């Protein structure tokens, strides 16, 4: 393997979750304590990011700055786009959303 050109993470994450992820996306990856995997992707100019969770069959969920909820229908549970997540997942997702906020506010390129 050539250390000057490491493999891009985006194609690996796209294969993992089955989503469309390119080098133009801000991406994040997380594995929780149960070895469940989460993938986050935000494209410049899109108002929401995409989230995939292995425990939810890799279904894609649209998420944004106010998507993480603790006051939804499932009292006491943390949810995002009708998906129940744990505190560690919420912390990771919150960090991804904060780090990519400028891309949601920018223009599409």
C-alpha cells in the first residue's frame, strides 16, 4: 500500500451502508458498545445530512440541527428522525452535526 495515497474512506463507508457517499461529503463513522455501526454524511448545500444505522437495516434517515430529541413520543428515550439512539450515539451525532453545520448553510456546488 502506498502511504502517500491512502484509500479514501468515502467509498468504504458507501459500501458499508449502501448509501451514496462521495469525496464531496463530510463523513463520520461510529461503532457503539454493541458493535452496531452508524454512518453520517453531509453534502455541501443540502439542508439535512444523511444517517444510516446498522441496527435499523441501514435505512437512511435525514437529520439536521434540531433532529436529536429527548421530548418525543417515547418519554425518556433519545430519538432522531423516529430512530431510538443511545446517549453515546447522540453525542457522536451531535458532534457530526456541529462539525458540518457550515455545509448546510452554504450553497450547493
